[in-house]
C-alpha cells in the first residue's frame, strides 16, 4: 500500500476508490468471464453434494428388499434331500404376503349356502318305488348287503323284496300258519291314504270278531230243545263255514285291494275294493237280521228264542245282532271316506278302464306266449287260411 494514497489497493492501483465498489466488482466479474472458456450461454453452476432425493431413496430401498426376498425364495424353493426323505418343492413365499399385511375381509371365505332340494312332482308311491328299487313285478337293482336287504326311508326300514311278515307267524311253521302278506303301512303308504287304510284294517278285525261271535251264538242255540234241530245244525254249519272262509276272503277281496290301491295309486284296485266291500256290507246286514238257515244269529233268531223262553240264548243273539248292525253302519261310513279319498287323489273311472285294458292286454300276451297259447294261435291261423 502506498503511503501517499492510503486508499490504494493491494495491487498498486493508485486510482482505487472505496466508494466505487460497484464499478470494481463489475470489472472483476468481467475479467473472470473473459478468462473462462464459454461454449454456450452462460450458466450459473451450483455446487451440490451427490445425494439422491428422498423419493429415490425409498424406491432403491424397496428394490433392495424385493431382490433380497427373491433370493430367499429361490433358496427355499430349491429341492432339499436328506437320507430318509426327499422334499421336491416347498411352497413359494410371495413378496406381497411377507411385506404387506392382508386384511381379514380379503381372506374371509363365504360359506356356501345350503341348497334346497326341488320338490318332486311324482306321487309318493312312485317315489317309494324309485327309492326302494321295487318295480312291482320287475327286477330290483338293490344291494343285497345294504341293511340286510332293507333301505332306510325317513327313519323307517323298507324291504324292497316285500318279504311276507303278516300274519305274525314264524316262517318255520307249516302251511297255512305262515306269513302271507307284507305289512309296512308307515313306510309304504302315502299320507293321503294312510289313515283310511288303517281304519279299514281295524274294521276287518271287528268283522272277524263278529264272525267268531256269530258262530258262538249259533252253538248256543243248539241248547234250545223246542226248536228245529235240523235247521239249527244247518245254521251252525254255515256259521262255521263263514268263519273259516270269510275272514281270509274279506282280507284279500277288499282290504288288500284297498291297500294296493293306495300304495300303487291304482284306480282299478279302488274299483275292485268298492265292488267287494258292497258285498261285505250286504253280508253284515243279512247277519244282523239273522234269517233262519242263513248261518246268522241275528235279530230274527233272538226273537224266536224269546218266544220259547230261552232268555240266555236270546241275549247272546241280541249281542250278535247289535254287533252286526254297528259294523254295517261303520262300513257305510268308511265307504264314504274311501270315496272321498278316491276323488281327491285324482282317481277316475276312465283311468280304471285304461288300467283294466292294459292289464287284460298283458294277461293275453302272457297267455299267447305259452305253449298252449301258441298251439291255439297256429290252429286259428290255419283255419282262417283254409276258410279264405
């Protein structure tokens, strides 16, 4: 610094004036710009450290985590073999499952709703045939070892072979004391006819009791000394015949027909029941009156015993007559009930005629396939050829 000019600069510039800093700065900047080579427009460089922004750091960290998880999964998925066993593969781990927690609602599986079975439009008798395998005259495909030849239907055992179990005799007994029919009302009969069949079954029991009491009353009448013994013996013989024959015949002719009509849903069987049951009602009325020599100990015989002074025999015959009268009334009421079931279950006379024609055709076809039927057909054909 010059002693003469205390305001002179360090470079010996005597013209330096501190009050002219702006001009000096401009000169200095201009000199620096001339010294630096500039290829393009002048730019202001900013010194910065080599640090990435925060969002870039997050991306790099996630990439590193994914690469590490991928390496771990490759190590886990490689087959591991030991001396005792070998593991071919291990389930792979996903990055999403290990890093991102899965909410509960995403992993919740809805339980399937129970489906209801469609209600079948077939009659219950046909459904029973399909379940039990019984084809009523055909063959069955049921397993012989399944429930020892039985099928469970709504908690009740159904025998597809319909093994006879009624009357409740042992199969080892000699004939006629053997089971002849199969009974399983609850499992085989539909609800619309179950109560009616049970009612007719009870009526059959009462009818059998009335026949037995009628025979006892005719035996008691033999004690009458003043009566015609020949007529009394004839009455006892007919009463015994009715007792032996009418019990099984009444079961087969009208009760069994009604049972099959309801079980098979058959209009033809209903017609056979009505025909035979009307005859049963007439027999009950005849026995209630008790005509002489008719085999019945009814009101007529009781009055005759009172006329000869046999009050004990008359009382027994009166009891028999009252039993037959009550039975006839119950039978008439039951006919009306069966007729109501006949109408409400879709039965008709035209349907019965169709079943009769079908049954008659089957019988004729079976008869024609026998040896005698073939012989008759050949003879009829030859006779027709000769006449032509």
